[in-house]
C-alpha cells in the first residue's frame, strides 16, 4: 500500500467507516432505530406488536439488506409468507410496520422512496368480522336467563351478571380492582393507564368514570367477602394475585351454547344498539359510556365531558330494563326498517 502511495492507517479508517455506514443503512438498523425513536410515544402493547412484526416477519428475510436497495418484489415475498400462514390481518399490519421503517429511512437519507406503496394493492383483502353479539330484546332475554342459570364458580357468575349492565371492554372488567370502586357512591373509576389510549393520553388523561347501578353494587357486595381481600374483584382461578383471564367468561358463554352467537366483547354492541333503539339515548352519552373517542364534530379531544349525571340515570334505567327482560316482562320486537 505504501508502494502504491496509500496510507495504510487512512485506508484502514476508511474501510472501518465504510463498514459502519453499510451496517447503518440495513433494514435491521433502520428498523431498530425507528422502534427506539417511536417507543416513547406508543403504549406498551403497541410497541410489543410493532417489535414482533419487525423481529418475526421482517428481519429474518431482509434484515441484512441495505434498505435503499430492497425492491418491491422482495418485500412482497416477505409479506406473502405471513399471508401463507392464513394471518391476513397480520400481513397488512406487517406492511404498515414496514411503511413506518421505510419512511424513517427516507427521512434520514438511506432510502429514496417508500416501496410499500408499490405493493399495497397486491395483498389479499382482509375480511373484517365483528364480535358476535345479540342485539335484539328477545335474544338478549334468553341470554340473560341462560347466564343466570350458570352453574360455575361465583367469580365468573358475577362477571357474567355485570358485563351486560356496564358493557365495558373485557380487559377493563376483568381487571376491576377493589381500590377503584366506590360502592357507597355507586362509581367505578378506571385509571387512565388501564384504558385503551395512546401512551401520552394514558399519562395525561383522566380516569374513565363508570356509574354503578344498584344491581351491580348488590352483586359486588355479595362478592366482596370472597375476593375483597384480593387486589382484583375477579381474581384468576390458578393465580388469585392476577385477574381472571378473558377465556374464563368466553368459556362460560360457549358452555351455555353461545359460541359464535354472542361474545363477551359483544355486550358492547348489545348496549350501544339497544340504548339507542329502545331508549333513544343521546349518542354522545352512550359513546362516553363505551369510552370511545368521539369524532371532531362532537368536540373530539377538546371535549372532556363525561356526562356522569346523565349516565347514572341512563344505566339505572338500562339495568332495570335488563331485569324486566329476564322475566319476559318487556320483550318488544324492534323494527329496523326505514
């Protein structure tokens, strides 16, 4: 090298820099940097999902490739592997993950274009399916009576009784804590960090207030001698230090003959539908009970009203209505025509 007029030290340093640059522009390097950059703005569950998409479905096949050299057919082949597993929803999510990585690479000068746009329409379409839910009074009447006849343990039986009244997300109901309940005041305050929100909203948001009709208070007071010494109202069967699994209520509904007909999550559709059709309830009040983020036309993020007083009245009417359905006293067919 000296004979050729090349400084060996400078050549070695240049080679090292070239290798570092090559390592920095790989799909893996970009993906890791993208995850680190976005982590603080995501909820833990979202970060875990994105990390799984990266490590399981992208890096094994493209990780060492310079991101600017990857062609659309290469990325499509990777996503097709996910489709081949029958995971169509996951395949679309993997493509969304890849889009974030490529846009990150473009911003840092490691890629010239977002190749995910070239294959977006090449994926098999997803068939979105809703949770099975009973939304007619007659069907709900039968479901309520079936749940009342449930012969399993008292914890699951209590969850089955409360779920249709409050129609909260299964994850929130099964993680209900005694410390978050005010039985005398008839309120349940779900901490913001337990809600389905962005990480920032989990940190800055207020608790979700759920009014407790007298029927729910009665059920909880009956359960308190059994689980009141625990953290969770519905503790797990195998490990009472943890909340019961979602599978517990799901298995109960299946055992009652409602597999494919009604799900735990389906109670949310039940409540939303019948409160609107039977009680003509204000949509804003119902959406707040569901802990849905309302659209901009209803105030969006700037409207933090929780309609507590209105929901106290509405949920008590709803709980009383469910009691009448149990006895068959108020089963009125609903016309959805027009």
